[in-house]
């Protein structure tokens, strides 16, 4: 086959699946400019006419140009890019798993001149979270932010300010702030997870009886409130004979969950089920074991951690709703690095991790 010119050659080859990556020198030749001009245009370094820069980028895009990350890392060695990570509730077992995945990805990215700076909190304090964000931007000079957001107008306003005024790319993970102008969310669809739990509870209870959702402090925790909303709305639709008795915990810990469960069993001797939206799962399970109610009170928990799976094996827990800690911890950092270094945007605004339904028949390989 005879090709009319180099551009047609590349386009036809690409359609046939035999595309070979184009180089900066080849882009320069196609556009009739120097290699330096192409480099400045592709990496937004300035000193290139806007119309010429647009043409160079169009040629690069239609030929599938991909920057060499290793080469870029060498050029950035003395000035690595900086990505900030802000996380709350890091004392809980599942968030520890997410944090471990973040740290592994940070170590991998360090080979590409990327420094990840962590700011961790044990609380649900919006003022503290805003202060952490400001310190990362103003003192650490980060180029991107991955954050488990608190559902607060203070946090939302601060993120939107940084996104609008400083073009800071922001990825939320594990918990979302959908009203913000964040770049992408990586985590479970928590409303859908609540609906899933409702269907499982209907199956276990036969669609009748009293069911008690136990929820940790949710004023600033979007994931908690979304799970509860999904659970309530779906049960109203599919099991109108189930009566809900909602219990709010003052603290997100096992002791608070234990006291709440004891109180429920005392007040509601015919309690049929508990849906625990709290990392204080151990308190709920211990009370059901100690009172001998583990066989007649159906229990659904969140988070695929070893302790929860052992309770499933014992028959204390009917179902655990799992989510992907590894993906939640690693993908936000790689997304930000790809965007900052390669200008590659994620394909969609929400990347939902799987809703894993775990029961005693499918967990042996997880223990």
C-alpha cells in the first residue's frame, strides 16, 4: 500500500491496530517546527503561539503520542511533583488497609519523581481538614490532592476555591463530596451498597419484623448517610412490613456500638435484624454472642476485614458488604500522577469499586 503522507500513514496504521508510537521529533517534522517548540507546546511551558500550540497538540493526539514517563522523571529529578493525601478516620481497620495501599502506590510513584505527602486525622473535624488542605497547598506546594472528604460546606468551599483559582486537580476517594468540582471520585457507590443490604435483610427476615440500623456519627460522613438512605428507601419499596428503629452512635467505636446493641435487645426483645454502619462492628458481634442472640438476630456489616470475616465463619454475621481497599488507595494517586505528568484525564467522573457480598460459603480463601 502506498501512503500519501506521514500523517495518513499513521492514521491508517492506527485504525488497523498496528500503530507505532510517534516521537516528538516526528511531530516536529509533521508540523514544520523545532523539537523545542513541540516540547513547550505539549507541556504548556509557554512561548508558543496559541494556534500553533493547538495544532501541535492535535497532531500529537491523533497520532496517539504518549510522553515517556521515565524520561520525564529524569528531567524532574531535582524538582519532583508533589501530591497531597488527606485522610480521616485512619484509626479504623478498613481505612488502615486503604492507607497501606496509598503508601505502596506512593513508593511506586517515587521512581517517577513523584513525592506523596500524607496528612492523617483520627477525627471528623472539617476545620482540621481545611487546615490540612491549606498547609499542603501553601507550604508543601502540592500539584494535586487526593482526599477522603468530610461532607461539609467548609471543605467544599475550600476545594472549589483551589480548583477554580489554582487549577488544582482533586480526587476524592472512599467518601465523596459530589457537590464539589472535584476531578474524580474513586470508591463504592454507597447508596447502591445500602440498597444491596436492604435486599439481603429482606431475604434473611422474610420481609417482616423489626430491623435496627446502627449508624456512626454521620453529619460529616457522606458514605454513612448514603448507605442509610439507600437501605431505608429500598426497604420501604420491597419490604413495607419491616419496621425500622434507627440508632445513632455518639462515637464511632466498639464500646458505643456495644452499649447501643444491649439497649436495643432490652427494648426490642423481638428484634429481627441489625444493619451496622459503623466500624464498631466488634461491639455488636460481642453482644450478640454474649446474649445468645446471634442465631436469631440477623446481622449485616460493612468492610472486608479479617475480624468481620471470622464472625461470618462463626455464624454471627450473615453478610459482609466488601469494597476494594487496594483500588481505593492506589488509583487516586496514579490518576493524579497521570494527569500532572501526562495530561491524561480519567475516562469518567466516578470510578465505583465493586460491591462484594461475602457470606460463609465464599470467604475461605480470604481468611
